[in-house]
C-alpha cells in the first residue's frame, strides 16, 4: 500500500548507545506508521558515520555527507563520542558539522517529570512539572573561534584562546523563538540566562537584545538570571520555570542538569531546528554515547523515542507525537524502566512496552 505521505529520514546512529537508541526510535515510528492505515510512512536511510567510520576513513562522515543529507526531511541522530577519537574531533567532525552547516540555530530541550520515575525533587505539589530549555545552537561559546600557540607546546608556556561569538541577529532570533514558544504554553514566561556581570561584551549584548525583544511580547512574563543562580533555581524552584533561553554552553549544561534532576539524562529529548526549513532539522537524545554501557541492551531509549516525538511534531503530526508521549508515560508509570531510572528492564523491553501502549 502506498502511503498518502512519506517522510524521508536519514538515520545517523553514530557511536555507542546511539546505535541502540536509534533502533528503538525507528521501531516505535514504524509501529506508529503501521497503525496509520496508510496515512503516513517513514522511508529510512541509515548512514554509517561516526567513530568506527573515522577508524577506517580518517573522517567522521563522508566528504559529500552534507550534500547527501540535504535530500531528507529530517536527520534522526544517536550520539557521538568514543574513546578512540578525541572528543573535540568526533563532535566537530559530525554532530556540530551538521548543526552548523544546516543552520540549526534553535535547540529545543524539554525537561519533564515522568510518572513513576524517581526524582528527589518530586513532592505532592510538585509532581508533573515541565519546562523547556531553548539553546542558542549556532554561535556563542561553540563558535569554534580561537587558537593555540602550538610553537610553545611542551615548554610549559603554551597559551590558548577560546572566544565566544554573539551577534545581534543570533541573539534576537533565538529570543523571538523562545517568546513565541512561551506564548503556546500555560505559563507565559521566558527566563534569560547569562553571566553578564563577569562577561561584559557578548553577555551584555545578549541582555540588551533580550530587553528589546521582550518589549514586543508584553503578555509574556520575563526575568534575567545569572547562570549560577539559574542552576540553583533548577534544583530549588523549578516550578518557577517555563521557557529558559540561554547561550550554547549555558543551555548545554542546564539542560543536562534539568534532565538529571527529573531522573536521568537518558530521558531527555531534543530537536536541533532550522526554523526557516531551508535545511533538514535534526532530532537526537540529549545524552552522549555512554561507552561504559554500550552494546549491553541497558541504555534508556526514552530520550531517543521522545526525540522521535519531536520529529513527528516537525512533520505536522502533532496528534501522533502526543500518542508517543502518552505511551512513554504509560510505560514509565507501569514500572517498565531501565536501570538509570530505578528499574530492571532492558532497552528492548522498554521499547516494546512503548509500542504496546501506542494503541491505548
Ligand atoms: N546526542 C547528543 C550527543 O551525542 N552529544 C555529545 C556531545 O558531546 N554534545 C555536545 C553538545 O551538545 O554540544
């Protein structure tokens, strides 16, 4: 049967547990398509890029890899990083290469409490919190600017400079994205994060743009918080958060903190969006490749499955995204959980349970 709509997805599992969780996410999406009575289908192409590819070819992806990916509606990514390749080489050679070349400037990272998942922050009146970290994903501290005076290497006097790039355009677009997102949520609030007391150029520009953009959204509550205070707030007053917008580095750290305090990094989903849709967007769990548990069937596939739900939303399949999220909640709520969230289930058992709950 030919489907009414077929979405072409490039799967890039890459390294370690990325391989397992991408398999889980694909299984869930294929099960969903099989239940759609021909309304939609997914056409997958898998790319073998990553650290194993590097060992054979001396590069993390094919030279024409970006050209190949352009033909797809989305990229579904696993995780990058393996002990045989320096981390900065693997990250820049694959994940950041895709994000930056496809101008995926908005990284959306929802943080939420899931039923049955133990969290020390859970109390009777704080049981179903959720907030979203919006990460500036194209510049800031990860702009790749700087250098080392390698001539001094080994002499004990080497100097390295790593600059952060903040442009008014980059700041403004991510802030408008955050404000527009806040308008869709029950609590219309944007918290902006900086370290502008100590970093007096880029971060002060960020603060000034935030103030200017906020004036266009009088219906949205705002606050500006220093990153150290925001880290404390994540732990002490998460109920005060709705949308948190931060630079590449700050949001990278805060979103990991958010997922850890709601139970596990393995639960966290993310979308790297090119909002203009000139290039494919990329969907991936927040976690890395976890070499210590890779290949053992122990990793938590829910971050990757949640990322697949974000991809469904991107395809305009909002109801189906809700179905997947409900199935995730039903799974954790019924006690089917991997080790990282206090359970004993394998990755395959969790994946099967999610698929089993798609019909409910
Ligand atoms: N699936 C996400 C992933 O592989 N992350 C590896 C990593 O080190 N990322 C750094 C970053 O998020 O910029």
